[in-house]
C-alpha cells in the first residue's frame, strides 16, 4: 500500500519501476520521496484485490488541477493553486456523489496571492542585500562608504515600487 501511495502513476508503464526522477534526485538534489512509478496493470491488480473501482489520490502536482488515468480507474487531485507561488498551476476539489460519479471543480489562485508573492519577493530582496553585505565585510567587520552607497543603489534598483532607476551618482550617503 505504501508503495502505491508514495509513488507516481505513469501512463507509459505497466508495472512498478524505479522512478527516473528518484534516481536523479538521489544524486544530490532534494528528494520528494517518489521512489517508484506504476502503470495500468498495478492499478487494475490493486483495485481487483481490494474490491474497489477507483483510486483517488492527492499527492502529485497537476498543472490543470487534476488528472485522470488508466481508463478512469485512477485520479489525482491537486488542491494548491500556483504551488509555492511560482508553479502557475490550477487546483481542484473532487466531488464524489452517492452513486460514485465524480466531478472536478477547478479553480485558480485567489487575488490575495499576488500580495503574498510581492511580499515574498521583497523579503527575498532584503535577504540578497544582507548576503551581499556579509560577503563584502572585511576581517575587521567594517565595510566602506562606497560599498554602502552601492548597496543602497541596489536597494533602490531592486525595489519594484520605485518608478525611477537612480544611477550611482545621484544616490548620496549622509
């Protein structure tokens, strides 16, 4: 059961196979835990053994909010629109009737998401500036007025709310 829950369906496969993504991720990137991929034969066998008609899962990003595979025997639902504020995907909620018929309500991100994205971008700019300062401080813990002026210039340049792009010459340190 765990292999089925934590693995991803692949319409090009029949059985369980080690995920190519898993192999790649083992070589240094962050692994999300999908160690296998499975195909139609695995789904049919699981449904038969467990006397079920359909597998409904919600573990894998779907750009359109949901995905239906293997002759309508497996569905994946994704409920986080614009995942991590950068994927641009849609999301869905699956409604299952008493008779077992399913419908997918697909939706986009809310307008408030744009506010959060802008706030996160601003926070990222501050982090970048702090990293720049840390990389330029000398052994005594002091950095020059010129560096401060350059960092101030970068702060103005990176500020998305500013409609003017100052040059280094018109940024003054007081």
